């Protein structure tokens, strides 16, 4: 049964953020208002827990987050926001939690967003970030993680890397990803009524803004129509009250049919991107992520935190 807090968050979303996605005009108004207050910097509290460095790629900031102790496997984290909104403190706290609990370094590109920029600028920048990561880290030690639009970007980036002949990441963690941006599935109309956050009209406007005229059914925009066989082992988290869930479940089955190992966490009563919110269901979802990324690696205690390390060669024999 969904927690009391999840009911409260759903109520607040339905009477606030849902309005942003109720029409193209409302979405544009919310974007204009957001630009006056958005701040991509990590909250000050994170600097006390983690090493944080900043560099630029193609003129945009990239944060390198590292735990005080731990190994340097790396996550490329692509934040959500419908391609039009900036990273939020909710994203940063999830990122910090993953760095603490896994001991991984986390690369966070503050990629160009629409309508000021489009698909080509976004993927030009994150593609360059990934190429730089490959210069420093073996692909088998890289994970792509993304929520919402960032989950879409993780899958598209892997498909683009495969097309380019680059080494591919070892795993995906996709949190409420948008994988069919055609939004043409008839089941979405019922899903929209249950979703306290997302709406079809505003979603289509966001896609129009960032897609650079590419057809919504092209795999660059909707990776469900691409070659899913190139994808790595995947954890996909999706909720029963999320507009995107019907297509996420179709994507998971399509990937499995193509030979991809996909684990689905389908949380009853949960809304879009719920693992970002501090509540019981989010803590459960985050534990799924830690367990998924810590498979075949033994837990160790450091500074009071449980982290994971690769088994020794002797233990593997």
C-alpha cells in the first residue's frame, strides 16, 4: 500500500506541477518562470560529504562527484526535466546517496536544454562527455543512469555509441524513462488520468522544442524503435501512476525479446520519478539500484557506510 507521504506528494503534484504539462502555453510559462530561479550547482551540504570538481565540455559545466573513499567505477548521470528544465536538488540528493552507498564516481553533465538548445546540442555535449570518460575509464566500469528525459538520453546515447563503434557501458539504470516519445499509445489517455504530474499536451510541446524537427517515431527521439539488442543489462523502475509506464513495459519486453537482460521494478501507486523523493517507496527503489549495481561484488563497511567492492581474484576462483 502506498505510504501516507506518497499520497501527500501526489496531491501536491496534481495541483502544482501537473498544470505545467496541461497545455503547450502552460509549459512555456513554467519554463520562463523556471529560468529566473534555476541553479545547477550542487547544494552546499553535498560539499561536506563528497569531493566535487567542475570542468566544462563544449562550454557547459560537468560535475565530477566522488565519495571520500571508495573505488572509481563511474556513473554517467543524466538528469530529467522533460528536456526543458534544469537539474534540481532532488537529483543532487539521489546522486549523493548513490555516491555514498556505492563508492562510485559520478559524472553529471549540465547539458544544454530546450528551447534555447535542441537535440543536436544535447547529444553533441553528452557524447563528448562519454568519449572523455572512455579515455579515462574502461567501458565495463561505466554505468549510464538517468531519470525521465535522462533515461531516454541514456538509451539513445548507447544506441548512438553503438552506431559509432564506441565501447558501450556495462549497465543501465533507468528511472521512469521516456522511451516512446511519439506518445501515440492509446493506453496513455487512461494513464494520463492516473498520473498526478505529466500530461500529453505539455509533453508533446517539450518534445517539439528539443527534437530539432526529427520525427517523434525516429529512434533518436523514441529509442523504443531503435536496435534495443545493443543495450546492456538494465534495471528499469516505473510506477503504476506514471504516464510513461505503458510504453516502459512494452520496451522492457521488446528488449528481453532481443536478448537483453532487463529487471523491472513496477511500483504500485507510484508516480513519475518517485525515487527522487524522500519517502519509503523511494528508499526501497534506491536499495534496488544499489543491489543491482553491487551484484557480484562483496559489501564492505567504510566510515559507517555500506559500499561494494569487486571480489578478489582468489575469491573468484
